[in-house]
C-alpha cells in the first residue's frame, strides 16, 4: 500500500505539472484540464493501481476528473494514443472546395488551388473546369 501511495503521488504530480505549469513543454495541450483534488485522485487510483500503469483520459478532450479516468497498460495506452491521432489526422485530411461547395479528401487539391482572393480552396476538378472556361472566353471574339 505504501508503494501504491508513492505511485499515486507521483502520477498526480505529473498530471499537475502538465495542467498547471506554463513552463511544461506540453502545457498548451493540458491547460486548465485538472478538475480533481489530490485526495479524490488517490482514493480513485490506489485500489486499482498496478505497476507500470498509465493514467489516461477516456475522452482526450475532457478534463482529468473521476468519470473520465482509466488505467491502461503501456501497450493499451500506445494503441489508444495512435487511434486518437489517426482520427484527428483523418479530420484534418479534408478541405472544403468553395466552388462546388463539397468537402473532399486533401489529395483532390493541389498546393496552387488556394484562391488569391482568400475565399478558400478549389479542388483539382473545379480548378480545371474554371481554367477551361477562362481559356474558352479568351478564344471567343
């Protein structure tokens, strides 16, 4: 039980550093996410503590609080972290075409398709179509 209390204190201090210390290199991710007292954390953590466990937030956008905490093995934590990152990458892997008004995969855009007037992005298809229209207008008398 003494080792468990030491680990509980250590785990809580690490969480506190991430959430409350502006000098921490990850503070910008965890700022103001601590919503639990040390005593609440120890009461939750100590009965389920195991060597090498990781404290994880079930909802990564939520706070450190009793309903949103779980203990994971290092392998489980690694797997969950990568699933969360993959989901965020998929969300960012799309752009909105202001011409056809559709959300499309980022591969359907080129670097040069951002509009000069700041409206947004044109997909390759709309970019080709508009270029073709412009060429046809120049050819007509």
